[in-house]
């Protein structure tokens, strides 16, 4: 029997709640962007530059000696170095949304690190450094940590597989957490996941969508298809081209969500998908949903697509108190991730 978890009282704040900093890892794994890696540090610099104008950015680096090299990049972007902290912590990849611990708050409103297990999306074999990030950064943040377990097994969970509204509702997909492909937690059932979300993230209700988008090598991450933008508002990916492989799954997600929120006064805003994007003949998961909400800005991925301007207008309409900054992710997406995938927020 699963025990009740009321006594823990953890809560995962929503991304738009006040942040202390953003965590990013400097890119170094050339295999993530074959033949295009030389362009990637510049995209990271642009993202770091925009965020550091408004808040602290902690950059994970492999070793102290590469600080000089990175500073040369940063200087080209006139980055506010007062807002940059370098933290030495080895990583396998730069996708911190998935490998970094999640910050939650306890009943006394104190921050705690949730140290989920990480297994390279049950796809890649080299994840040893990524799976130890929490242990390494604990001293920097001076916070206690909790390691979620069930039946004496550590729970594997990536930040990109969930999205929360900070008030007890969580979005995820069956494809990522319930499929028999790229299995994170063998044998773990839907009810057990819901129990874990309640216990460690303060979740009262889970909205289970079905599938993610084509080209997503995580096998169904939610942060490519559906995101809370306020307590009662969800941005949802929408494909209008009936011949596109994403048309049916995204339509199905809309129907599931509409049914799930019937009595909740949650509004769905459809966000069009960019035209199918291929690099070296491979479909990449280009989507506008992989945005990052910081304190005063929202960074939105764009793809040199005719829908870019239309989508930026939608963001401006729904984020009236934040500046909307488009970031060209046409090359970053070759690593099968965008802005949200490389960032992790630390609440105040």
C-alpha cells in the first residue's frame, strides 16, 4: 500500500514565480551537434546574455581553466559579468532541464533540492556525471536534498517531462512515462507516478496527455507540446497541416486536455507549430513551446519560419508584464532541444 504523503508538504513553484537565478551548463559534447558544434557556444552566449541582464546566471563548467576561454565568448555579447557565477561541475551534456535537480519549497517556504535519478533518457549510455550533479552542487547552493524513491528504488525523472502551475496541477505525457520504449522506471504505474508527484512536488492533479512530437529523442517530453503560462492558462502545440506526422497526436492532445479541464476554468491557447524542420535529412523537434520564463523576460525559440512573427505576437498578448525575446534556435535544435532544455530555474 502507498502511504499518505500529507506530512511532507513540498511544493514545486511555477516557472513564472520569482527566481533567484538560472542554471546553465556550458556546452562541450560535440556529439550532440554533429558538424555544427562550433556555432553552439554563440547561441548559449545569446541566451546567457539576455537572462543575465535581469538576474543571476550560474554556469556549470568542466574545470577552472576553461573560464578564460568562456569569458572571451561572453565579452562579445557585452554580458553583465556581475550576474555570472561559474560553478565547477562535470556534465555529460548541457541539457540541464533534465539532469539538474528540481527546486521545491517545504512547508516553511525553504528551498530543497529534489535529487531525481537520471539515466540518459533511457537512450544514451554516458550519463554518469549528469546523474551526480545534485551531489556536486549542494555545497554551492547550501541546501538540503531529498532523493525520491518508491519500493526502495530511486525514481528517474527529467524536468522536461513535467510542467506545473505551482498550484497543484501537473502536465505530462503517457508516451514519456508510461510507454515500453525508453523506460525510465520499469514497472512503475500511473497511480504510483501520481503518488510521487503528490509527495515530492505537491501535486493534487495530473493531466496526462498522450504523445509528444516527431524528432523528440526523449520520447514524449511535455515541454515541446504543452506549458502552463499562468495558473489557469496552458499554451498547447497545434499542427494545422493534416499531412504532417504531428497532426493527429497534437489534435488528440487537445481533445484530451479539453476533456480533462472541463470544470476547471483553465484556458487553452493553441500555439502553431513551425513548418517541419530537417537537418541532414533528420527531422528535428522544432516547436515554439520550448520557451523559458525568467523574471522579466520570456525567451522564445524561433526557426526562420514564416510563423515566427505570429507566435511572438501571441506571446506578447499573454505575457503583458514581460519582455518577449526571440532566440534563433535553428542550429541549437540539431541537438534535439532548445531554450527550456538548457535552462533550470532556481526560485527565490
